[in-house]
C-alpha cells in the first residue's frame, strides 16, 4: 500500500474517532452554572428540629390519634406522626414567645404564648396554619413570673374559651372566630397575680361561674385569693379569701376538678405542715396535717425533705394528684403517693402508695378509652443501660404493666418529661408513651414495636462544631487487621509482614465482582445524576450498620462533631444524610466551652478530639473538665502512658483555649494552652517534654482575652513561666478600654487554618497592591469598629457608624486581608432609608502599587499600619449568621455566607463585596481589572444555597476545605442543621456528577471495534483502486 494511502486512512479514522467522541461527550456532560434541580437533596441534607418538648396534646379518640402535638423550649409548636416520629408541620415562634399552654379545641390546636406580647392562636391541626390569632396590645407576661399568669379553659355550655393572660386579664373568646366576648381586668396596682381559670359548680344565685385563682404577695409569703365571674357576661360576683393562708410559691398550689357547671372545683396548697383544700364557691377549707398523711405512706418512711406536688396534667373534672418527696439514706430515691379529694368532705385522701424508686422519676396520666378511669405513667431509670415505664391503674390500685426499655445512660441520662396516651385496639388497650431526656432528645415507646422511635432533638441546641477528616482506606481499615497492629508490628519478620500484606490484598478481592458488574450492568450505561433519597430525622438514629468510616476520593466525607448547650456530643456522617455515628452525654451541668481536634487520622492512630467544659462542684465552685475522645467512635482515648489520661480537671473557671505550634512527641497530638479565671496557664497534655517546649516558645506567644460579647475592654497578655516550670501565669501587656456606653457586640478573627494563595492584588495596569498579611489582627464592631493588633494592642483602623439599630444583630467575619461586617442602619437623617448595611474592608501594605514591606517576615512591632479601603453596600435581608468559604490552597474565589432571618442561606461572591468597586462610570483600567460598578447587593434566588428549604434559627455557619480546591463543605446550624458542598469558582477540577464513565468506556470499545472492522475493508478498497 502506498504511504499516502496509509496516511489518508489514518487521518480518516482519527477524524471519525474525534467526531464520535465529541458527540458522545456533548450528550454525557452538562455545564454547572448554579444548583440544578436534580442536585437538590443529593449534595446537601437538612435536619428539621423542634427542640425538647415540655407540653403535649392529643385529640381524645378511642382508637388513638395519628399525630401528637408538642410545644418545645425552642418556642416551637409542632405536629409529629405518633407512629413514626416524622415531622408533619411546625410553627417556629419568635425568641420572645415561649409557649405556656397547649390544648386541643374542637379538633384544632390552641396555643398561648409570649413574654413581652401575648398571643393566643388557633392552629389547623392538619397544616399548622393559623385559623385566627388574638393578640391584645400592650399585654405580656408578669415580670419575674414569665411562666405564670397564662391559662385557658373551655366553657361547657357554648364551647368558648376563657383565657387568662398577664396574670390580670380574663377574657371570653369565641373559639371559632377568635373575637372577644367580654373582658375582666384586675384592679390597677393590685399585688395579686392570677394563675388559673376554671369553670365549676356555682353557688346560691349564680349557676354559671368562672373562678379565677391568684396569689397575693405579702411581706413573708403569698395568700390565696379566688375571684368569681359570671360566665355569660364576665361581671364580677365575689372574692373568696381563705383566712391565714401562707404559701411559699406558685409551685405549692394546684387547681383540681370542675370542668362542668355542676361539678365541684377545688384548690389545694401546701402551707407549712398542712395540706389545705378550698372548695370553690364556698369558704369551706380543710387542712389535714402533712404528718398524718405522710405517716400513712410507706414510701415516705425515710423522707429527707418536704413533699412537693406533681401535676398529672389531667383534664378538668379530675381531682387526683401526686405527692412526691426525696427519700433514702443517701437521698438518691423518690417516693410518691396518689391522693384524691373526697367530694363529700372536701378532704384529701390517700388512694395508693406508688412506692420508692431510685433516681429521677417523671409522671403523666391518661384516662382509659371511653371511661374516666385514670392510669398513671411513672418513668424512671433502674440500670445504666435500661429504664422502666411503669403503668399504675388507679382503679385497681396496682402497677398493671412494667416495661423495661433500652436507654443508655451515657447517651440520654434521666427522664425530664413524660406523656401517656391510651387507645383501644381489638379487645385490649394499647399504650403509647412519649418522653424527653436530659440530653434533649425526644422518644416514643409503644406496645407495637414498629411504632417506637427517637428524635435526636439535642441537635437543636448546637453550640460548636468540629470537622474531622476521615482516614484513607489504604491506611486505616476496620475490615483488615494489617494497619491495626500497633504493638505487635515491631516483632513481625519481613516474611510475616509480606504474608500479612498479601492476605489483606487477597481479602479485598471480594469487592472485585461487584466492581465489574457495576460497569457490566446495561442500566448503568445511561445512568443520570444521583437521585435524592427520602429520609427523615428519625431515620438517622435507626441504622446501626454504618459503612466503614473511610475518606472518599475527594475528601468531602467528614465526621461533624457537634457540641450542644445540653452537654452532649453528637458525631454525624456528612456524606450519609447526617447519620449519627456516635453520641455521648456529659451530665450534671457540663457547659461545653470548646471542641478542638488535636490529632488528625494517622496510619495507626485515630483522630483525637479535646473537649473542654465548665461544671460546678459540690461546694458551688467552678471546675474545668478536660476530655480526650476518639473521634471515630466517641470512646475515651487513653494514652499508652499514664501521662496521657482520658480526662483531667482544673479547679477554676474557664476563660479560653489556644492551639500551640507544638506537638507532643509521644502521642503526636497538638498541644493546647488552657487559661483559667485565676490567670493561670495549663498546657494540655502537661508532660515534661511539652512544658519544656512551651517554655521555649512562650517569649513569642501573645494572646487576647475579654473578647466576649458584652466586654467593656480588650486586653492582651503573654505567659510568665518560672524557671522550674512549677508555675505558669499570664501578665497583661496592653489594654484598650472603650468609651462609656460601648461594649463588644461582635468579634472576628482570621481562621488559623486559612491559606492565602496570592500575596497581592493585580490591578488593571498590571501593578500590584500587596495584601496586608498580619495574622494577629482582629475585628471588634461596636457603635465603633476597631481593627486591633492583638500582639501589641495598637488600633490599626477605626470607624464610627451613627444611628445603628442595636436591636438587630451585628455580625463580622475576617478572611485573608478582608473584613466584612453587617449592621442595621436607622438612616443618617429622619428621611433617610433604613435597612441593613454590609461593610467591606480590604487591607493593603501600602496605598501605592508595587510597594511592599522590606521584610519577608511580618512583625507586629515593625510599626507599619495598613492602608484600609472601605465601602458600605445596602443589604437586602436581615442576617443572623455570617461565614466565609475555605479551600485547601486558597485559590478559589471566596464567597461570604449569610444566614438570614427568612430561614435561608445566601452566598455572595467577594467580587460583589469589593470595596474598590467604582462608584462612577468604570475607567478602562477598572474594566481591565473586571471591577463591577457599585450597586446594592442583589437579591438573586440563585445565590441561595438552601433553595426552597426553610432552615430555622440559623446562628452560625462553619466551613471546611476538601481535597478538591474548588469545593468547600458548608454547615449552617442553629435550630436546624443544613449541610451542603459549595464551589464558589464552580467545579473546575472535577467532572460533573452526571458524567457517565460507563458511556465513556462503551465509546472506547465501539471505536476499537470500528477500527478493527473498517481497517481491512479500507485496505482492500485501496488495493483494488491500485489494480484498476
């Protein structure tokens, strides 16, 4: 064959190969300009939390309710599926609207809430939408008694509402429309605070009576007062005042009975050594002594303190109540007894002794379906791994059912709240119990095993988060023992090591068939992008068969360890819809202060977390507790030497913790410096090698304290270490007091892990403005904004903003040589526009281009001040949290992340927050630099990372880099948790997720086949042309 013919054949084959590749790639790849609809729920996950319930309500149905309504201490009202625990709907109320009452009215849900302002709402039971709202102006809660003074009852005649609020206002409200029928108000200046309303049997001449019970403040105690009102008109009828009542607190009073116009109502209270009962509508008071009552109760034989009331939260008409008290030789148990009011005599009578139980007990009660027989639930812990749910039938006066349930003390501790529901199923009665625990989680137990669930509501109280990078599979494995030999590896011969390595590789061959089949499966050839899978907050606690904890190919999968205000650590898998990996609760008031990763995953050593918490000891003194935790499983991490205990303590209050550039030579953990309120320093761990290394480093160690919200000054310190290392203290080196009336409202420091990719900013004429690279400055916005060098205490920059609305949040963040902060502006004049402002600062070494510091190493003592360029931009939303993206090498552009009050997360590129944006027509050089003309920040839906999701109560935003320079992991938390991955400069270093490797392999196979088939045909054709 001629050379020219061969070259022609090669060119033709190459052309058709390239054409076919281009066509297939065009169909298998798509541009990624913004979040595509198919990615929603795939690259992110969202956990909707409600908080820890303290009130529940269920429709009274014989066959059980489908939903349970709850009110939580996060000011949230929600409907939860009783069988599965999944959230149906929720209403998140403002922070100043705690929920005081919850009641089912005509199939819908009535709520009473508010502290500064009172709100009564009737919510649709199916959707949670408000059917009506009643909010009288200027009426809130009683100062100092926020949880007292709001109550509701339903009239039996017309099913309307009698609502008490502010401890002084009583209204009758139409239950269908929310309109006011009548209003009664206590006299101005009265010392009486009313706490309860009840419809009960009237007295001579008055059949329909509403009784309003209150306590009148005296010199030494409270006295009881009951006002009778006409139910139809609200007219005042009479005041009943029992003589010589001396009541210590509102907790010592209960309202019982009533509910109908022909049924007696009672008020019972504890007074000194007596249990008194007042029959409403009369002056009849009975007062048996507590001694005579206690003597008839066996469980009170070793009573260690006074008895207290326990409300069973039964509906009106019931007169049973509990007395409980601390008993036992070591005061570690609770005794309880059930009492009832005798209708004829009005005296309390003992019904049943519930007995003595160890630890804490929570109580609730319900009536049997179709009857008024009361069943009491008593929930308590009996073992570290189990708890008891005890059902007591008051009619039979005995415990009829005792359920032992798994409840790990290290995760949940004791019960704090319980609620009981009874319903008919077949010929029997089924039990459903709801309860909260000290860690904040919410649980349900049912006779039907499939209807038992748990919601990890402790995650509604996140205070801090730490990112833990997972080990590589080839270095750390839970399936193969090769990498797990820490001690025995030293004794293995070369042959034994080779055999073990070979065995580990052979064991991995089990994954080969699945790998091959995944590409051989025809359905995978035309697979699209991953599809979002359904999940709920309940599912993250059900799956105990988690995949092995290995790092994924791009380092996106991480462990997120959350520390909560409840004192619990919860570790979740960022790549598995937030599946809980482990959790651990630290009881008895552990206030988690800091969570620090002190060692990353190693070949043979797991990642280690250090947790610092403040507690109170038996003498009411502050104590710092320090713990070392294996980040992979949550277990206490004990070092190989006694110098590295899993826990330690310092007898003082906590101030701060700093990371030191020192690594312990034995454990390979980063050394931390703990500052306590005595102004002492404690290295952690405190080994001799660490102490010596710290002493050598101490001359260059400067830090700042008193940088918390509300501080009146800033102070810089340095350590003072004695020669024999037996004492380490701190001494102040500078102080910045603020003018009168100023205090810290926000604080920002540059993250220690941040990487700055470039030293300067290239201008349009190719000149360079060199970035100010001082790692020691911090931003403190007040009415005045300060940039402070924390080493020597000099103020690098200062700006004052007038007419700032301090009622709105003030936020600040710092990255590279930039600062961004937001505040509410009331306008420079009365006619100026009000709204949020975002101010951007950029710091350079000099205002002159191509001029930089003479030294390659920055020193705070050089005396050079930065040139600061500032610009304010109108911001279209109320921001509640602020953060900034971070990438591995700092090459990608930065996005400023804002958590918004509208329950969204917004990402604004730093180019839009550039203080150098021209305020007039851009010049040629500014166009060359690609500066946008100045404008207000846009309200573009494409900027919202949370798209249509409502992420409630965002307080903080944290980010962590991945192995991809383009991508960062974003975690927003407050009440909800939202996790996503975000690429500010788009995914320039990775193929799109919908790119099909199977199609690419198929393309290569097809091309090879084409070449093999067509080459001989072309040769024959060319040969035939040469002959003819």
